[in-house]
DNA sequence: TAAATAGTGTCTCTCAGACAGTATGGG
DNA sequence: CCCATACTGTCTGAGAGACACTATTTA
């Protein structure tokens, strides 16, 4: 760094500019009761006090190293889950979306295994797992209906060609359960043989050797053989347009 | 709005919070000289004065209705192009990416037809179209190398399953030219028959009836039959992993 | 008519969909 | 042994890759 540059930076006052409000919002998804659910929080403060909203909050420039850290912090506060799948969806910024001023929010979605929820789940705030279609019919705070739509659409879209939905399952799962998760996300029935061929050919799961006890024939349990990354795509598409949204 | 809420908003001072700096950066792509090029600007101010950078700037909360408007404004300033294809790539925010403070940038990429550039192209600032691989070898300002990588990767990825690269072509184009654009983005040769079958089956182009004059057999000109949207995907993938990045 | 590029016919191989069949448990 | 669910065998059709072939222009 040159002296000239140092002098410039010393004289620079970042707070002199009226920048936008910067927040992170999260669509935290899990599967319960054979349906996709999202976590909603009842707002305790103005504006939109009393409305249901996606969990989120201001970027704390003194605590958060980056926006990903903000999202992880929010998620941990609300659910106790530390290692979810976390993916940035979109950033929405504009003058009209928050009465406090020009507001910019970075939207993430998180996928968690419902069973992994810690007791910290039941917070001081009123929180509720809501089936996604029902959530979209509520009068959500700000533009959160649009945000939730974007997040759910992204997730549904990815179910067509990626292994992402596996992150909604517990560490050990059966292929029938896996198929059901994909069907929920896609809003369509899938053909069993094709589904199993595809997922086994993708070489991302392996048998544990254990079976899930059942009143009928017990199903083989599988586990992941590697982490599912954001860009992991299967060969082949499921030729179903997601019905969701 | 309730009286209570109005009172809350009147008392609210958005500038009381030290929020992050909010900027928009753009990777503006076009095809020239049989290669993908990106527009770089030489920074005239500190920090990183003199370094090449992606065009961008602060969100102006008094002028820009939303981030999309910021991006369009920047694009118009730099290239004179008003109706590009514009897509948000990612938002990167963190404490260490800008010496002025915690900085958050929304990254967009734009696709333009090189021929559509207005004379306003040659601005007061020093600007240059740089071949993408060469740009990635330069010492770019801030974390712009990472940003450019993200934008180029997104574009290359989409070339596998979407019609997006058509937005790099002029209003009338031949199928051979189209194929070449895909090949540049994918970094691989494509099989002519398969490519033509796919793009014709997608029902997004139609013959104009004109041909492109040539010293050899003239090629049929085509035009788009509809706008290419962000989520428009073909049936079938090109089973080539993009070599680019 | 040669050269060069535009564009086509057609075989093959892969893989998703369909669906009937087999396997394995509990009552 | 019956039922329900897990899982497999195998046919078929659609579509991508390969590549040789034809078409159309100028020099």
C-alpha cells in the first residue's frame, strides 16, 4: 500500500454515505408429515409487527466475517443446527420493500434434517414450521412471499437434476424415502426403477448393510459417500417441470 | 399502517447503524475475435487505483429503484447498451474484501452483442475489452478475479442446457455462428448435427429467409422467436463439462 | 470444376419410462 | 399362506453422437 493510498483511507469515512439497510433472510426447509415445510417467525417488532416472516436480520459488520457467517448465525439461533446445506438464492434490494428505507437483503435457503433440530428450537420468539403452500397463502411481512417463492422454486428446480434433496434426509435413509422427497419437491410421481438407476449410477450413496425395521419387508439403509456441493449435477434430467410454483 | 407503527418509523434513523458499503459490479461479456471478452475499467481512484477492475459502483439509494436499476445504469454508462441480457450471479459481502470497510457487492453479468456498442463506448475512463482468460491472469482490483470467475463459470455452465448464449449474437445470426459461440463458452467442439437438431427442436429460432453473403455457400439467417428468459432450459444437456474454469 | 463451407441422412448407443415380475418381511 | 412393501429384469422409444453424404456458392 502506498502512502498516498493510506492517506486516502485514513480520510475515508464510510458512514458519510447513506447506504442501504443490509439484511440476510433465510428460507429454512425441512420435510415433515410428507410435505415440505419452512420455518416462519412471528415478528415481534415494527415494521410489520405480528406478521409471519422468514427468519433473518441485519448484517452485523462487527460480528460477521461475511454474509455466509450471518446466515449461519441466524440459522443456529433459530434451529440449533450448525452444519446445514446453505445456498445463496438471490439478493433483492429496492426502495419500496421496507418502510425504514432502501433495503437490500441476501436470501439464502437452508436444508436440514428435521430430526436434527435441537431443543433450542423453541425459542423466546414464536416460531412455526409451516407447509410451504400454506405459508405462501399467508400475509407474510415485507416481500417475503416473493422471497419464499424464489427459494422454493430454486429448490424444486434443482430436484430435477441434482442430488441436493438428499440434504433433507437424515444421515441414514432408504431409497424409497429418498424418492418420496424428490416427489414432494417436484410435485409429481416418479418411476421407481428409473429413479433408483439414476441415483445409484450417480455414485453418491452406498449401502450401510443395515435395514430400516418395518412391519413389511425392511428397506436397505444408505448413506452419502460424499458431500453434495452446490453445483453437483447428475447425468440426465427428470423430465418433469416442478409443479411447485 | 397503525399510529404506533408510524411513530416507530418517524423515530427510526437508518443512518444510525453502520451498515456495509453496498455496490454493484458487472461482468459485461461479448464475443470478439472468436473469443469471449469482458469489459475492464482502469480504476481512477483509490483504493486499488490503477488496477483493472470490473465496472461497478455504489448503489445510489436516491436514484436507483432497485439493484437491477443500478446495474442497468452502470451498463448504460459504460457501453451505451440499454437492453442487454442481465442476470444476477451472486452477492459477496465480507470484512476483508475492501480496505474501506465491510463491503457487500451484488454481481451481475450482462451479455451484449458486440456490434450493438454505441460510440459512448469510449468514455473518459480507460476501458478495454479483454479476453476472459487473459483478464483472469491480470492482477485485478479487490476480489474481482474471483467475481469474474463466478460470472464466467455461470455463463459456461448455462451453455450446457440453456439458450442463453444466443444473447451474445446480433439480431440475425446463422446456426454456424451460434454453434461457434457455444463452443467458445464450453471450450469444446460440438457435433454439428446434434447441435442443430437440439436448437431447432427447442423452437426458439426461425429462418428469416435471408442469407449471410459469403465467398462460399451462404448460410441461412435466423432470428429469435421469443425472449430468452433466465430459467429457459432445453431438453437434454450437452454432456461436456465446461473447460472454462 | 475445384474448393470450401452449409446443411442432411441415417446408424448406433445410451438411458429414461413402463410395467410386470420376484424377494422378504410380519401377521 | 396372504398381504404389503422393497426391489429387479427387461422391453421400448427418444434422442445425442458419429460421420459420411449432399448442396450451394465463388473463383
